[in-house]
C-alpha cells in the first residue's frame, strides 16, 4: 500500500496523445521529469504507419496571459530523425499531442 501512495505522490498530472501513434491515450507525468513531445511519442509506441511526422501539434493544457490556449506545430522528423532536440517541447500537465495522418496516394 505504501508503494502505491508513494507513486501517486510523484505524479503531477497527465498528458494525452492522440492520432497516428501505436498507443493512444494518457501518459503520466512524474515529478522531476521533463518529458518532451518526442519522448511521449516514443512512450506511446512510436508513430503508426500513416503518421505525418512533420505536422505534429501540441495543444497546451493551460492558457496563456491572454486567456488563450497555446499551440505548437512541431516537425518531429527534424527533431527525432535529424537530432534537433533543442526544437522539442517539454510537456505540462493537461497537454494534448495530436499526430495527424499523412495523405496517401496510391
């Protein structure tokens, strides 16, 4: 019982990942952990076959000073495949990551 209480005290919230990833749903954010969008996608099993890696969207759970939700457009191909990790964004509780489908021409 003490173990589960200890684990609950270390959680600071959840982020949500939706779209073209192998495991959609909620991911727990741990205290003292700077989880980035790229790491969250990897935790969700990586991209699905039809993911548009260049148009990943992060919708910030909290509002900015103007009372609006912030959105970030991320090129995960650049971040994960080309190693430009300085362009990755650290997640906050309540954030939503949306991985869209790419158009497929047959």
